[in-house]
């Protein structure tokens, strides 16, 4: 399954070792899902994870964040965004997620903020799912 994870999912995975978002990272680690990333999305992951307020909450060191990002860069499917679809959504950062999904022919976008992507994502026939939905409907243990 080819998925684009919104930054909210990556941040949640760092904040909780037992939540649905962390489960998706583990599913990526063991090959059950393919994560799609663009350069812009990867840069956002790094920027958000290394914000002082985020680091204070998730407790990971810069080294741990860098190790996660290096692994992601090595193993995720890279997407070149040749087809520009901006602007579509209210938040330009969400446009970047939608653009990565459309260009990478993702099966879905996974986010905690479904409303931020609707109804515009339907124009691209792009499903928007929560981490819990992926686990319950697609990745049952």
C-alpha cells in the first residue's frame, strides 16, 4: 500500500510509542506499507520534528530525529512533483501533501486532519484516511 503521511501523523508517531501513528511507522519499517515522500514534504517533516516545542514534547534527540529521517530518505519512495496542483487547499502545507500523493499515485493520504483535505481531494480521487482507519481496515495484525 502506497501512502503519503501528513506531518501530523509523523509528529504523533514521535509523541506516542503506542498509538496508531507509531504503528504505521512500524508497518513501514517491516515493509507492509510504502511511504511516499517529496523533497518538500521531507523538509517539512524535518523542520517540524526539530522545532524546540516539538522536541520538548516528543523527547527525541536531534540525533534520533536525524536517524529516523536518514532511514526514511533511504527507504521511502521518492516522488518528483512534475504535476503542480496548487493551490487547492486552505493550507499550502496541505497542498504539498496532496501534490505528493497525486504525483506519486498514492493509495491514500493518512492524516489526523481529514477536514483539511475535503472536499478538494475528491477531485483527484484521493482517499483521505486516519491512521486508525488504515489499521482497522487495511493492516489488521
